[in-house]
């Protein structure tokens, strides 16, 4: 059910991009003036991560995930009916809050169920998210067909504000049936899927509500690294750069390929697709790799691949062949880093709700801040491949941060192992001394027993002698009497 919920999470997050043009037409706005709905969703995602990190301590996991899935269902049903941009932004904020709770709760539940042995399960969980993100555009455009707004839109709709449309939108009602039925069906299908998963999660809650106490009880006796807080702060920065670079490259590679590399729009779209395609495929393969490779090894391999591919992207930024190869390698390298990072840190210190929420917030901040800054810099310096420089810089940052994380995580363990060995030696010495004392006590007891037995034997010997003498005396007097 966790995998099914994260498949729905990927569908819910990715459906906004392919239907953005239809949503803009639904609220009588152009796309350029509607881009702030992503800011509202990111703000809600941050809030949901914090709320989810706090609620996992006081609520049953299944109940928390079921409520978040139900809230996501309501948001998906209401988004196509929003007729004003302000209402759509508020709905996206609520929608982002619910998926933030779901993301944090799902990661914490995986760790609570399997702990440091859950690397394949963590990879499978995030593969389901990538699979949902891959299926959402297909559902929106291929299965349901092109929308009317997509067929009738012009280039001016993307760049020039429509003041008359905004004034008309202000006079209309807040809710209304969308003009495009395909938009309604796209969100209704995903919302129905999320509703069915939430019903099953509620059923699991009523069936297994007693297992939460066992989980929390076992979590209280969990391990904690010496540099626990420092590890969390560095992991916050690690996910900040990693997720920010991933979202930035996936969002701006199309515009970079058309404006800087001189590719056609069809070629640029293929370049964008190969990035997300290799990303999803390698997340699926990582499920099997995680059974034979340690999470730290997978992070090192991912860092080497992302650093090498981003360096080739910067050096050969106008070579189409190198762009295709390096983009595919870069997408494959970025696939396993996030789930491997969570599985890796669980090996050294137990991750609870607040800790998971902390580095999920770092990932969300990177997703929100880095693309916004890069968009501004790309506008000021259009001749420079700012997107590629960002990928290279983020790869260097993650490549430097992980050795520091590894040093902090393993150095206390060596000290703890020495202390454990000392304590084991002391216990062994104490057990030996106790054994010697026990043997001495046994020897003394046995000696006393033998002395008592000797004394008893002496007494028996004396009595036997007296009886023999008496019998001999009596036997000697009887013959004389007879004689």
C-alpha cells in the first residue's frame, strides 16, 4: 500500500505540468501569470513536511497516510473547478500540504518497518514515485487526447498578459464546471485512485492499530550517533543541492537545448524525455542493486556518474551527441541518490519523524529556491549555460559533503567499538574471577564435607573397635566359666 500511495503521489505531482495550459485557460489567465501556483504548492509542501514529521509521533502511521491521501483526493477533485487564480493557488497550497505529509510519513514508515535493512524497499518506494511522474503526462495527453485549449492557443497566450480576461475572471464565480472535459477526467481518475488507496489504508488502521505501540516502543531503544545533529544538518545541505539540481535540469533542459544548443523543439523534447526516462529506469534497477550493494556504495557511484556527466555537459555544451549521452548518464546517476541517502543514514542513527521531516524540508527548499534563482540568472546571462554550471556545482557540493558525512558517521563507531571491546574484556575478567571464587568455594565446601565424612568414619571405626573388644571379652570369659 505504501508503493501504491507513492505511485499516486507521483501522478498527483506530475499532472500539474502537462495540464498547466488547461488550468490557465480555465481561470482565464496566461501561463506566465499563473506560474506562482508552483510557489504555493512548494510552500504547502514545506508545511506538510513539518506537520508530517510531528504527527508521526502521536498518530498511527496508517491513519496519517490515509488522511493525507483523502485530503489529496479532495484537492484533485476541486482543482479543475477553480475559476479564479487566487482560489487555484490556495487549493494548490492545500494540495502541497497533503502530499508533504504523505512524503514524510511514507519514508518514516519504511524506516520503521525495515530499518537499516530496508534499502531495496526504499528504492522501490521512490521508483513508484518516478513511475507515477512518468505516467501522468501519458494519462493527460495521450490517453485522454489533446485539449481544446491546447489546439486553439497561440504564442501570445504564453507571454502577453490578458487584462480583459483577468477582469472577467474577477466577476465570475469561484467554482464552476470546466469547459474542457478532458481536464476534469484527468484529475478525477487520479483522485479516484487516491481515494481507493486511502480507503484501504483506513482499513489497515482499524485492523492493525495495536502495532503502532510496538513500533514506537522499539524506536525508543534505537541507536543514536554521537554527531546526530551535525549529520542531519549536512544531510539537509546534501539533499538541498541534489534535489535542486535534479529539478533545475529537468525543468530547464528543454529551453537550454532550444536557445543555447540550437536544437529543434522535437529534439529538445526528446532530450528532456531521455533524462526522466533514464531516471525512472535506474530507479527501478536500483531495487535489485540495493540487495547486493551497500547504500554508501550506491551514493559514491551516483556522485561519480553525476560529476563526470555534468563536467562533459559543461565542456561540450553545444555538441548534440555529447548532450544526449551526458544527459542520459546524468539522469541515471541522479536516480538513486535520494533513497540511498535515507537508507545510508539509517545505518548509523535512527531516523524518526522530526529527523525525516528536517531533510525532506531541505529537499523541498532546494526544489523551490535553486530553480527560481537559476531562472533569474539565465535571464540576465542568456549566453551562458547557467543550467549546466548549476549541475556541475551541485555535483561538486554533494561529492564533497558525502565524505564528510561518512567521516562523522563512522568515527564515533570506532570509539564505541573500542569501548565495547573493553567492556567485553572486563566482563570476561569478572566472569573468570567469579568462576575462580566459585571454584574455591566449592573446594572449601568439598573439603568440609570430606572432613565430616572422615570424622564420621573415625567414629564408626571407634564404635566398631569397642564392639569388637566387648565381643572378644565376652567370648573369653564364657569358656573360663564353663571350664
